[in-house]
């Protein structure tokens, strides 16, 4: 498939899924083997400022993960993950948001209520990942049905100079 056709497919798929259309970005450097960049979905309730720094917004589900660099697959310590989760009415409110910071091994943890479905969308949590010298990443976590725990591997692309 030609690159322009591939970008068009991503845009159409995003629109059909109810998301925001965005073409995949070209990496600043080649990804390390086994360390492809996480796909940016470009959506979420961000623009309300950074959520408060906290690792717990409720109980019922635990999300853990690791943030890595695509260049060498090394952990990114000190990355900030802004998370937004809708309440039972499908509303994004400050009490359903948090900022967690990765440790030296690039790990993070958030405890909150089980993600909910609204307006026909699957249950999910929006994430914005901010790390020094790396491009912003906007993505979503969609848990398996009935899961009380989940894990993510988030791989960021370095910024172009």
C-alpha cells in the first residue's frame, strides 16, 4: 500500500471509530528491534490543565505500565502520565483524573474505578504521556471485559532536533 493510501486508511478508520483523524508520524530515529512506537490516537479530554498528581482516584481497577523510548527501548524515568476516566454518566470530571510519574524503571500505577462504557464506546481511560526530549503521546487503554487489572507498554518517539 502506498504511504498516502495508508495515511488515508488511518484517517477513515479514526473517523469511523468516532475518534480524531491523524496520520501516523514518521519517527525521528529508527525504532529499536522489538520496540515500535505506541500509536497516537490524538484524542481525549485534555486541555483542562494537568490533572492533580495522585495514584488513586477510586477502587475496582488497577492500571500499571512502563514507558520506554523507541530508540533503545530503555525506560523513561520521570515521565508524566495524565489520565482521564469518565464517570458513570460518561462525564469527564476532575475527580476522575490523575497524573502519575514513572519511577527509575519507567513504571507507573493508577488505581481507580472500573472504566465505563458510554455513548456506545467501549470502557476506556485516556492517557497523555509527557517525557523530556520525546514527542507527546495521546492514547487510550481499553480493558478486557470484566478485568480488574491491566497493563500497558507505552513507547515514545524522540523529538526531532
